[in-house]
């Protein structure tokens, strides 16, 4: 009896010990699971934060790309408004103003051409008619060689030359023995007969023949012929030298700007294989460039989606 009771007590103690161990193991397992769950939650939170950061960075990059694209489109639009485009718009504005004035004049029953002519003086009208006549005479209607081109250039240069009448009248006063200021004041403006019809070799009037050595030298210097011994003694003034230099610089600049290439062709990549293909591409670009500008800009920058 005692032995069986002791054995049952020992078995009960063992069962209790096993149950206690199992309970402790369950507690440990539960704690480990909670810790692992908390660690997993923290990891998920970190992952979600990283994903949000990446998404925010992508959004910022996308916004920057859109801003850059908008600025590029705006710059290209501004670049298209060149000096030639501005001149064309100015011509259109003047044409619209002329048409508006013409319509207003027709409403009032007035002649627009007569109204315009009121703004000009008789001298300006005569000068304009001379200019038109000179332009008609110099019109190019035939084949020209280098000699014709040189002659036309010479005629244009003559139009730009303005003679120094004041210096010429002072030299003439000395040669004619007149008082200083006689020709430069009255003769230059009125064109007196003494100025326009003076003949140094005539000797018709004693007042026109030089009476002193200074007047004789001045007359020989002003009116040189085949028998004169004066040569290579002309010393131009500083103003005359500056005028020649400015004319040469102007011709050089004009020659640099001259080009046989069409001015309305934009510089850029060669997208054609011959002249016919260039014209075709230009026609296509005229109608479809405004729709494909963004796509082409994306391909050029390498940001095409």
C-alpha cells in the first residue's frame, strides 16, 4: 500500500513538472511570437516608409521633368520669334493700319492718296520723283557682267557722296580774289552767276583774273589743266580720311553679312537627303510640328516614356 501510494505520488509530481514545463514553454513561445510580430510590424512600417520616400522622390522627379519640358517648349517658342518674324509682324501691323485708314477715309468720302500727299512738301515730292526716275533708269532687266556690276556700285557710291561746298567756295574766293565769305554765304545758297559760270581761262572780267601770286597759285591749284606742274600735293583732312575709313568698314561688314543661303532657313540638323526631300519635310513640319514638338524634345533629351 505504501509503495503504491509513493509511486502514484511520484507519477503525479512528474505530471505536474511536465505540465509546468509545457506551460513555461508555451509562455516562452507566446512571448517570442509577440516579439517576432512586433519586429515584423516595425519592419513593415520601415518598408512602408521607404516605399513612400521612393514614391515621393519619383513624384518630385516627374514634376521637375514636366517643369523642364515646359521651359524647353517655352524657350523653343521664343526662339522661333526671330528678327525676320518680328519684321513680318511689323509689316502686317502697318498693312492693317493702312487698311484701317483707307476704310475710315472711304466712310468719310475722302481720297486716301490725296490725304497722304498733304503730309509732304513740294521739295520732298520732287526728290521722291527724282529718286523713282533714277531707280527706273538703273533697273536691271538684262544680263550683267562684272563691268556692269562695278558701274552700278560706283553709281551707288556717288549717291552717298556729299561734296564739301564750303571748302570749295573758300578756295574759289582766293582764286577769284574775292573777299572772304562772299561765296560761302551768299553764292553757295543762291547759286550766283559768278560761282556757276566762272571760267579761269576766259579773262573776260578783270576782277576774276588773279592779281597776286597767291591768287595765281590758288587758281592754278583749283583749275588744273594739262599744262600745270602741280601734282601729288593733295593732303586730305582728317574728316575726309575718317569718311573713307567708315565707307570701307561699311563695305566690309556688308560683304561679311552677304550670303547666298536663304535667310528664312533655320539652322539645325540635316533631316533630308536631297532638295526635294527638304521641301517635303518643310511642308510636313509646317502642319505637324506643333503636335510632335514634345515627343521630339523627349527623344532628344532621352526622357521619352
